[in-house]
C-alpha cells in the first residue's frame, strides 16, 4: 500500500498508548500531518462508511488515507471545473471571480484565508488568472515550482495553510 510506512508512523504518533484505535479528531490531524487536509466531517463520513463510525483502527486509517490521498481528481478535472466559469473561453478567470468562488462555493474559506491565498498566488481582484497555470500550482501544492509571468519573483505552488483545510481541489 503506498505510503504505509509514513501512515503507520503518523498513526502511532496519535496512538501513544498503543490502543490500536484513534479518534476521528486525531485521525483528521494525522491526515493533515500527511498532507491531505480533510475537514473533520469528511473523516467522520469515511469512518461511518468504512468502520461503522467508532474509533479508527490502523487498517481503517490506511483505507481513509488511500481515499483522501488519491482524491480521484486529475489536473484535467480541475481545469474542466474552472472552465465552467470561463464565460468567454479565454482560459482565464478574473481574480474577483475566483475570490467569489472561494467565498461561496464548495468548502467555504474565510476572507482572511482567501486574501492570504490570493497574496501567495500573486493575484488581485483585477488580475486575469490563467486557470490552467493556477490548476497546476494547486495540484503541485507547496512543493511545486512553476515559472510564469510576474516580475522577477519566483512563484511556487500555493502554500497550504497550517491551521485550516487547505485549498484542495481533489
């Protein structure tokens, strides 16, 4: 199973008494420590489906991580989602529209989170955002390195916030 050594280590950190089970809150934190950043309700939903909703065993944790880590979304899926908002077919979205989408659709972000997100991406409300490039940055996460337009600054992937459900389109 991919990533199982890391997953086992994370599970053991959140199960210091070696009971073989962790809570949904600890499972959510372990998933976030491994870079998945689900909301607690997503983990609870997966727990209910996979284990009946009680504590999370290591085997169940691996199943949860497999579902969260994969997500099933591809770069093409993400570009296709943004394309639905591209009224003129130019391959861009206005920064203000992206901000509106983040504020009102899907897993809603707070305005200060959105402002930080836009700042990290180098976007303003009046910026035309090439959503194919943006989708590549999102899929790459904070480890990706994308070149692009923008005066002399190196742009990297959109950094994932420590204490929030990060922008994850998978």
